[in-house]
C-alpha cells in the first residue's frame, strides 16, 4: 500500500489584500517498504477562492490545489508516483559495474 502526502511548499499572495495567487505543492508517495517518490509543481489560483488570509491552513490550500487540478489529474499524479515506486522495487535495469562488488547498504551508512 502507498500513502500519498500532499503538502504546500510556498504561497504567492498579493501584498495589498492577501489574496493567494499561486501555490507550490509537493506530493510524496511512501510505500509500505519505505520506498518513496516525490512530485513538485505550481498551481495558479483564481480570485474565486476567497478566505481570510489569517484563517488559511495547509489543509484548505491542499484541497484548493486538488480541486483546481481535478480528480483526473490528482489520480494521474498519484498513479505516476506509484509507478516510480514499483520501478524502484522491481527494477528493469541495473546500474552497476560488473567488475566491482555490489555495495551493501551498511557500507554506505
């Protein structure tokens, strides 16, 4: 099972009235094996999303982003991240030098 964690990494707002104009967001997908993939993007928001700037929470903004993207795009992003995780768990290609011994995780840490 994969968990998708949506977060807001930046807001661009109008200084004069606090209207939020654009949102940088990230989606982190984490599998039960602790393998992860991340997606970053920016969404431009329109003036129809009015809320007192002092009352804005990350949950409100995440919902605005998802609404703006549409359910189709949200699913597309999450499916893309799930595919990236599956590629990491079940690689088709291997990047290594056959004349060197494989590096064990303990050697790296």
